């Protein structure tokens, strides 16, 4: 059961992170198209937000690995 939960969790993690980063990129490109002079600030905020999403995805991946290995904490 733990392997099934880990597999489903890994899929959800991948989908969520991919969709989130895709939406960030879409919003950043649209924002830069509207205000090209603010491209540096927008790009910085986009990279920071993408890093936060990756951090949450990494944490969730560790949780799914713990489920798969059956380690009790």
C-alpha cells in the first residue's frame, strides 16, 4: 500500500509543480510584454517563486520516499 501511495504522490507532485511553474512562466511573459521596463524585477520574482515551488515539490518527494520505504518517524 505504501508503494501505491508513493507512486500516486509522486505523480501528483510532478503535475502540481509542472502546472505551477508553467503558470508562473505564462504570467511573467505576459507581464513583461505589457511592461518591458520592469522585466528585471518580474524575472527575479519569477525565479524566486519557481524556487519555492521546487522546494515544496522536493519536500513532498521526500515524504513519498519515506512512504515507499516504510520508515516510521
